[in-house]
């Protein structure tokens, strides 16, 4: 009877000790990444679903299937190795990131991701998988935070560059961010959501995500694949704008009546070509593992 009582006394102590067992730094970083991505994307998902349903949300450039995959890749890479114990600075960085995440400004969640990726790359590079995750996290913040800020502060020259490329493609004229119709009178205005720089950042994120996920080793031929990934995104967006800039009739059909459908087709093609060229760039690692 005494032995049974001692055994009952020890069981709660063991359970309590297991509960207090420290988590690894990779698990902690993964948790912060999940919270930040969920908070940063949640508002965008709700708005996109209300406007175009779930299919529109997945292929919307504000969210993008590429962003969702990159977020999942970050967590997967962080959780591959879970042997490193926590450091004191890890907790300090975590508390700073959580403070940014809980503030009612979704953009601060991407600031938290930026801070976490920089911390890992500078001070927590003991794990190769963790370093790869930090690179993807840094690339993830480009379309979600830094490109929108860049457009906000340098909107006119960025949109004017788009207008110049579109006008060259269709053989028309441009005035600032206005592109003259190729046939007839009038102009098409290129708005910030239509800028090619957003497509370029998503295509680049796709390349970074795929290469880091497959642990691709850099070589000189990768310059060609990066060019193809980014050039395809630029070409698709420019052709989409060029289509509506052909004439007022085209503008009425492809912008006023079927703009959502036109945009979805363009976004799907952007993702397909970005993923295709990225996969071809890492085919050596991909096929060797298959």
C-alpha cells in the first residue's frame, strides 16, 4: 500500500516536469512565424473572400497561393531540426515580435517576420534548415510589406515605368502613368494595384521558396532561371494592361465587364510560370531525390 502511494506521488511530479520541459528555439520561432503570418494574412483573406469568394482569395495578389506556400515552407523548415535549446535572447526577440503581432496593425506582423529573419540570419545560424527558413521569411516580407511601402513612397516613377513598357508593347504613347489607347482617343490609367512590381516580387518569392525548400546550390545558370521567373511575371502583367489599352471597346469588355476574370487568369498564369521555371531551376535536386 505504501509503494502505491509513493507511485501516485511521483506521477504528478513527472507530469509537471514534462510540462515544464523547455521547447527548442526552432519550435519557438515556428510558433512566432505561424502567429505573424496568420495575423498578417487574416484581414486580407476576409476582404478577398467577400469580394471574389475562396477561389478569388487564393489567386488574389494580396494573398496569393505563392505566399501561402512560402509561409508553410518556413514553418516546415523550422521544424525539421528541433535539437537546439533556447537562448536568453530568443525569448527577448520572441516577446518583441509578439508585441508587434498583437498590435491592431496587420503590417506590423510582417515587421515581426522581418525582425525574426534578421535575428536568425545574424545570431541563430547554427542550423542550416533554420537559416533556409529565415531566407524564405525575409523574401516573404518583400511582397507583403516592402513592395507596398515602396509603391506608397515612389508611386509615380514606378507606375510611369509600367506605362512606358505597355505603350512600347502596343505601339502607343504614354503620359505619366497614363497609356493612350492604340485605337481611338483617351487614356488608360495604371493604378498601384496593377503595377508589375508586385508580380515581380511574388515571382521572386516563388524562386526563393522553391530553391530553399529543395536546398538548391547556387550556380551561374540560376541567373537565367531567375530572369525567366521574373520576366514571365512582368510579361503577363504588361500584356494584361496592353489588352485593355487597345481601344475603348476592349477597355469596356476586359476592364469594366470582365476585369475580375481577366485578373484571375493573369494571376493564375503568373503563378504557373513562376512555379514552372522555379521547379526547372531545381530539377537536379528534385529528380535526384525522387
